[in-house]
C-alpha cells in the first residue's frame, strides 16, 4: 500500500512538473509571436521606406535621363572616352545598341577617321580588326535583348515602337491556367527587320540631307553636307564633324545649350549612317560570308593534284552515275585503284599484317567536309603495321578539328581539345582518321544539306538524296573514299544513307557503342529515344570487325552510358526462322522495293530457311513513327532551330518534315510524357511477343518504302524509326536496283509517299532491312552474314 501511495505521489509530482514546463513553453510561444509581430511590423516599415527611396531614385533617374537626352547624353567621365580611343576598354561596346551613347558613336567615327587618314596598312588592319570585334559585340547585344535593340533603332529612325514590334514578329499570347506566356524573342527576325528598316530608309548612294547646323564651320566648307551612306564607304569629312561634336560634348562647360542641341540633332543623323554600316556588315556579311570562308578553307585542304579536271566535271549531269569517276579521273594510279576498289577493311588488316600493303599507301589512296590529310598521313607513317582507313560523321569530336554540324553559328566555336569516346577507342585500335563528312542542319532530316557545305549528292544518281543524317558518310563509303565509316542513328540516320547509297549500315542497340563526347545538335537530356553510333561499310564482316573491337576495349570506362558486355560470338544456325514485315497502309511500298523484298524472300526460302508472314502481328508502323516524332519535338525551346536563327541563316527545305517552322506546337506536359512512355512500352512488348511466339531469329523488311528519292522528298522514316523507338538492333543490306521495266508489274493503285516516278529513280540501289532482338547484336551480325551470303551471291 505504501508503495502505491509513493508511486501515486511521484506521478502527481511529474504531472505538476509537466504542467509547469508546458506553461513555460506557452509563455515562450506567446513571446515569440509578439516578437514575430514586431519583426513583421518593422519589416513593413522598412519595406515602405525602401519603396519610398526607390520611388525617389526612379524620379531622380528619370530627371537625370531627361537631362542627359537634352544634353546629348554627354559623358560623365572623360576617362572612358580616352580609354576607348586607346583601344583599352572595348568591352564597353557590349551595350552598343541598348545604350548607344555619343561616346560609342564617336569611337566608331574615330576609327573611321584613322582608317581613312592613314596609309599605313598595319594600322588599317588594326582598325578593321577593332571594327570586326565591335560588330560581334553588337551582334551579341542584339541577341541578348533583341526587342531593346529594335526599340533603340526605332527611336532613332522615328518609327513607332509598337508598330515596329508588330512588324518584327507576331505576338502570340497564349493564356493558360491564368498565366500569360511571353512571345519568343527571335533575334534573327529582329536583325532582318533592322536591316530592312535601315535599307528602306536609306538607299545606298542616293540619300541626301541638308544640314543647316554646319554653318559654324569657319571655312564654310560644310554648310551643306551630302550624306552618302554606303556599306563600304563612310565619308572622312563626316567622321571629322562627329569628332568636333564630341569635343564639345565632353567639355560641356565650353558649349552653349544651343550648341548641345545642335549636336543632338546632328547626332541623330549620325546614328542612321552608322547603323546602316553596322547592320549591313552584320547581316549581309554575316552568315553567307562565314559559309563561303568555311567552304574556301575546306577546298584549300585538297591538293591541286587531287582535283578532278573541269572537263570531267562539266560532263556530269544531274542524272549521272559517278561511281566510276575515281577510277577514270586519272588521279589514282593502277595500284591505288586496286586498293580503293577491291578490298574491305577486313582484307586491309590481313594485307597490312602480311606487309603486302603499307599504311601510308592505303591512306594516300583514300585521301569531305572537314579534311585533315596531313594528320592522317603522319599517323599512317607511325602505324605501318595495321590500319582501317576511316571517316567520321561531323558530330564526332576529333581534337584540333572543328565541328560545325552544318550550323553557321557553330563556326565561331573553338575546335575541340579532346576526342569523342569512340574516336579514342578507334585510334587506340590503329584506325587512321582523315575526314569528317557532311550532315544536315539539326541532324533531324533525311537530306544531308546545310548552308555551310551545301548538299550531299547520291553517287548513283545526283538528282537523288544521299540520305541523312549520315549522308556524307554514306556517299563516301559508296564511292569507296573510305572502307569503314561511323555514323549516328536516332531515327534511321545510319541505315537511311546506307539504303540510299547502296552500302551496309548497322544500328546497334543503345549502350553497346560509346556515344559520349559528341557535339549535340539539339538540347541535351532528351528522353524516350537515345541516339546510337554504328558503322557504315562494304560488308557485314566489317561491321563485325568494328563492333567486336569496340565491345572488347572496355568502352564503359569512357562512357557511363555503355553496358560494357564483351563480344560474345553467337552460335551459327543452319536454318534461320525469318519473319517478313508487312507494309503499313499509310506508307505503301514502292514497286522497286516490292520486287526486291519478294525476290529476297524467294531466295532465302530456296536456301532452306523458314519464312513467317508477320501480317497483323507487329505494332503499327505509322503509330510508332508518330509517337517517335512526339519525342523528338519534346524540347519546348526548339534548341536546334534556335541554333539556325542565331546566325540569321535560313532553314533547309527538308526541315519542314521534322518541325513546324511557321509556329511552335503546344508545349508538352509531364502527363503527356508519362502516357507516351506507356505507349512506347506497349509497342516494345508487342514486338517482343512477335519474336517469341513465332520463334524468330530475325525479321526482314524495308528500311524505307522506296529506294533513294529526289532531294527534299524523303519525308518521315517510318520503317527505320520504329526500331529506334523500341531499341532493337537492325542493319541495311544493299540488294537489287530499281528497274522500270521489271518493276512495272508491281505498280498498284495506291497513294505512294513520296510519289513514285520510275524514271527519276532508275538504277538506284534497293535494299532489305534485317532486325534482331535488343542487346543481341552479335546474333544479328551472325544471321545477317548468312542472309548476305545468300542475297549477294
């Protein structure tokens, strides 16, 4: 009993202590709340004081701004003008358009005065260099805030800013969930409008204006000034007048209000002439001249003795097949023709190992956008024991060699200082790199065409596309300018050039071949479909040579995206079970390809292989293509298109297939992305089910509904992009050629896309596409060799 009483007393004491603690906590809370109220009150007071101060500052700023306008924006610090004149502080020009003050106009005029006064060519070069530098700063100022730049020019030209906005771009306000999106600030269209405004206001060589404010000239020489505005010439006397104005402006105590007003009025017209010169050089010289310089640089790397004569070139028509030109042009010796025409990469390894050929003579025989022959020959001399003479698509970085991706805006980028991961692997394996090949703008079209290097033509018929995005590589391999090349593939960009140019193209599974270290054309971080790198070559065994080499070099040490499985030879099979892909009704197969596929199936069946018709057993090709392009257009900023507008260059025609160039589509949402991922999984599961239920080794079908087609007509790549979407390895094998007479029986009354015109594609190579299971690339190589041996007998 006593123990129970003691325990009860202890419990009561604890409860009382707990109550006292709780009261203290309540007191603290009340104190904190009181302090919080005081702090909030004080914060409001401070905030009100800050608002008052800011308001006063704004008023003072406005008054100061008005005074500066009235006083011709005179200099607050005379040192600035001195530093600028000495060329020590040209970073001041970064705000050239947004705040185009008198001192900056004057510095340009100082330069003009020096340029025209001086007969010293070194000085001329220095002034020209300074002008070029400041023009680039101006370009960046426009790009950083194009509407501010446009407004500034509008004020000086007397153009209403609101109407100027409307003329430059259509302001599209999309109200969604209570928020209003700002219109896109298109620097390229702003630059074009600025140029149009200036050239419209001032016709070169014809604009005159009397300037009565020049009657203070003591000699009376400039009472009326002819304002000759020209992109090449800026009158010396005009420059000297501006300098005299500046002397008054930077010494305002020596100038009357009237003088300052005269200077301000005169300065307005000075702006117009200066703007004309700047904008003319910025836009007209801009992308076209940069492209011409790049083309000249590339051409200069080709030795004169390696150039084809004009007689041969003039005899080539748009429909010409040029595959025999290398052998007939007289540039290559008989031995060099043997080297370039007879062997594949696997042959070369054997002949180099035996000493029958040397690395230097093989490289010389093979030695398109970025060429580096000297480096290639120097490397060949170091390696005269083994070689694979190799080209690379433009996206791969090679240390010291520029990467442009066909964007004019990339020309100002420095050459990379490191190699792409795959380049390091191939160099370590003994490859000789000597050329980077042409690609399309943005890498997202099947026509390898850009404003830097022009259009890659098909060596079978020059009126046909060479494919894309690795079209330069496809054409190079077809002409046997290389025996082994590397391309990239996100929708068919290895297989499309291969099928257009009659070569072999192999798209591996994602994570098998390193992709890291390449220069991207679009926005990093894309989801849904990953690009891959793979070979273009003359034989399946050459594809195996490259893949085996890469797989066995621990590529996961160079690229975190690589799974790192060493090469594992697949067991040979005497009889293959081959599924035959049916056409999609939206993309009917053209007659040459129908005949090609029918003949391929017939030959494979005759060789004893089991053929399975997959009609109705595969996912919808058209739906998969549509889903894939939704992934490709997930970037709301349309980064790749911005890289085009950055330089002011126009988009190539074939880009309209990939992008709506007239207006952006609706921004994707996370909800849509989730749903797209679910659909992607369903498509993959359906393909896996077809393989397993039919016990397939491979599927064959078209890589495209046609053979190569005329330029800018390829359109969507439905039969290749499906296998990027589900990440199945696939390869294209050349087989047959388009023949109008033989194809006539396969013509149907269907809507061919693009239109079937037999005479335009006569003689173009046809193909089959072979598809294997994901991450079973070795098995696909093994089965493709079997099919190659049957079809190419």
